[in-house]
């Protein structure tokens, strides 16, 4: 993978058994690369695989004043990349920031059902585990699972939800199947990231135009990466 500007550090993977309540439990583990990962790569973007998540972006100088600060999250130097780039483990601890509204993605673990654990880009700064996620690489499917550090549950795409909540991202599963698998993309020119659900083949968007409790919610609903709605900045949270 080409040069990027920050590095993810490793976190040990969590293995679980089943999913939380409705709609349905996570699908059975997949045995081959999902169809979503086989679709044409968007122009200017490249699929991120395994050890290639060795280098992630911290953003252009002055562009994102809300970036995490201090030892919990840092931008690494070119020398760091040289020394560590080839040794990254397959699970990484990160914070996600929406390019659209410059806010960090949070797990709403105290929301009432059915939206318990919904992901929303609503935090002005990185504050702790609510804004933290582990990206866990699976070699067999060549996809990532996202585990929330707020509740230790995996993020699922709620395909069976209806209305404005359809395809909502929720941290609610104790195991990983098709509902919890994502393809990760990186655009070097833009220095940005995108996620594609393998469940429905759609890209994750931040619902900036929503109102109420699901304002800024993340949903796998876009057929392409059309702009800042589907773009994210990823930050290294360290060990």
C-alpha cells in the first residue's frame, strides 16, 4: 500500500458466540470472499487488506482541529512508518471521524431498544471508549469486523430494520457473520477512508440531514462513495 500518514497499533481480538436481540442473529461465518469485496473498486480508491492497515491518516495540518490529542491518539512520523509499517498486527484500535460534520463516531450504548448500540458521528472530540473501535481482519473472507470498545460488541448492519433505520449500524453482536463484515477502502489523494457492508454491498454514510435521536447515524445505504457523507478519517488510539 502507498504512503499514508499515521499508523494503527494492535489490540487482541475478541471471539464471541451469538448476536443480541432483533432483528436477527448474525449470519453464519462465511467461507469465501464476500460478493461485496469482489465488486469493482471505486475510481481513486483501493481495498485495504490485512497487514496493509499498517499506515493510516492523521489528516492535513489544521484541517481537523478536533483530532484526538495526547498519548491515547497520535500522528506518527515517517520514521515510525519505516520501522513499524511491515509489522502491523491484524487487529487495530482506532477512532473514526466523519468528514461530513467533523465529529467522531460514538456507540450509543444507553439508547433504548431497538436502537441500542447505534453508531452516530456526534462527538466533538475523542473522549474514550464510546468513540473507540477495534478493526479485526479476517484472512478467509478478506474483510474487517468492527468491535465497539464501549460495549465489546460487534457492529452489525440492520438490514431488516425499516424506514429511516434500515441498514443502521449497531454494535449489538457477540459473534461475527455476514451482518458484521465490511470491506475497507482508502483514497490516497483525498487521504480518506470508506466502509462497504458485505451484507448488502452498500457504502456506509453519515446521515447529516436526519433529525432526532438518529441524527448523524451511520447507515450502509449508498451505492457509491459520492462525497463526504461516505468518507471518514481514522486515528490511531495507541496501545
